[in-house]
C-alpha cells in the first residue's frame, strides 16, 4: 500500500507579507486639519470662558455690597470645579482686582468666609500673594490673622526648617492693647527650645503687627561676640514711628542656693524715630541722626548660661515687650 505524502509547495502556500508603509499611510485631508483646528479653538474658547466666569464670580464676592456669607462656599466650589486646581489657585493669587488679590480684599473688607473659602484651594501662597496678604493684615492692624496665615514664617526660613527638625512648635506671639495707657501695646512672646535653636542658628527673628506696622524682634550674636536683642520695622512696613520699647523677662525659678527668684530682667531699647531698613534717605529727620532702622541692646550671657533662671526646664523663654508709640 502506497503511502500518500504531501509535499509543502511554496507556490500554493498562503503567506501574506506585511503591507508596505505607503500602503497603510493615508494622507491627512485639508478638511481634517480644519476640523482639528476648530476643535482646538473651541476648547480654548471654552477654557477662557470658564476662567472669565470664575474670575467674575470671585470679583463679585469681594466687591459686591450685597455680600451673603452663606452663599460664598457653594460659589467658590463651583468656580473650582470649572478649572484645573493649579489654574484656580493661580487665579486667586493674581493681583487682578484693583492691583490686589481677591484674598487681599477679603481681608481688608473683613469677609472672612470668603477668605477661608479661597485659602482652601491654595496649598502654599506665592511670594507675591504672601506680600499682598502682609499688607492687608497691616492695613487692618490684625496680628491674630497675620499669625493664622503664617505670614511671618519667611522672616527666618532656616529657623522654620530647624524647628521642624527638632519637633519644636511655632513661637507663640500675642499682641494686646494696654487699656490704661494710650498707644501702648503689650507683646508676649514664647520661644520654645530657645537656647538650642539660638546656639545652632546664632540668630533668629519673629514678626508681629502692632499699631498698623509690621515689627521684627531679633536675638542674635553680634560680631563682637555678644548676644543682642533688637527691635525694628520690617522692610516693607508702614514707616516712621517713635517707640519707647521695654524688654521684660521674668525668671522661671529661683537661682541655685536662693529661695527667691532673681530680679526681673528689664531693658529699655534706645528711643529714636524708626523707619524700615533701607529707607532712611526717603524721610527727613527733625534732627540729624534721629532716623534709624533698628535698635538693639546687649544681653551678654544672661539667657544663655546653662543654669540661667530665665529659661524653664523645657528650654522655654518668655519675653514681654511694652511698646509706647508717639
């Protein structure tokens, strides 16, 4: 019996080679290009329209005399959903309303519901926005809001990083009016881990608002090797004020071997007319040499000795400033 064999025949096999590039490429017609351009143009117009609508509603929130606090949240939320998150944050921080940001006007016009609704969509203030908000808090003399918005953190960024590394909380700063004396303010400052921070940094500074100005208190190592404490107006503060500043530091405990605490450390900073740093030449002094950009006094090692009574067992230093301004 013969065995049937099948021989593979190239001539009859099915083999489909891949099509050539020319065979699969299809030229793009002019009509397709026009449709694409119309689509892109329509998308951009829609985006611009959404941004314009959001801006119009934001502007109305901070400018309309018919301000309804309960309506702010839903309006801001609807604006936020119409734009990408980064674009909406950028819109809020642009100085696009009478040369200021929407947040500035929310502060100045005391529309706190609007302010908190805006900040919910801002992860970090831009430098320009932060500067604008500092001016707003200064305009309404609101130290508490200045602290809530962390607007003084940039005065000493390295100290902020150090506090984070040490697990040290923010400094506590309170500004109170003295009801007994006109134009007198009491500023209470609580510095945690005071000696550790100062020994590492050799300096630190904090800001606060009093009498419509931004002030900075500095404790630093002078080039003569002594510790100093000083007070000045911040660089972009409103200018010209004549303050009398008393620095008062109370001991936390008696000195070793004594039953009663040491005397209160009471220093009076030199009195003169203060202007912001770098602006002395813009103002005329009543007498030569009366305009200064800061005032300071030596602390020696009163606060830095290991056994000092002015720092408690947790390293906390409490300072009070009594500021009388004319």
